[in-house]
C-alpha cells in the first residue's frame, strides 16, 4: 500500500499551489471588502482608503508572482 501512495508530480503540485494561493487571495480580498463596506457606513473614510490600498497591493503582488511563475515553464 505504501507503493501506491506516491508524491504528486510537479505539474499537479504547482496547480495545487496556485489554487491554494487563489483561495487565500479571495479570502483576504473578501475580508478587505467587508472592512471597506463597514467603514464606509460608519463614515471612517481614512480606514476605507487604507483597506483599499492594502487590497490593491495584495493583488499586484499576487499578479507579479503569477507572471514570474509563467516564465519558469
């Protein structure tokens, strides 16, 4: 039975890592969207701006990693 349990091949492992990163990014962005909406309702515009900047920075970092990863193939 131990012989049947092989490690994932490299391509499958990369796809799995991409899916995990995408799910994590969506979770963080949904949390930031919640912060933006709740702070907008409470008229805390400085906090809204901070959450928007953090979200845009996260997206740009994630897109930068994807472009770099595509060059490796």
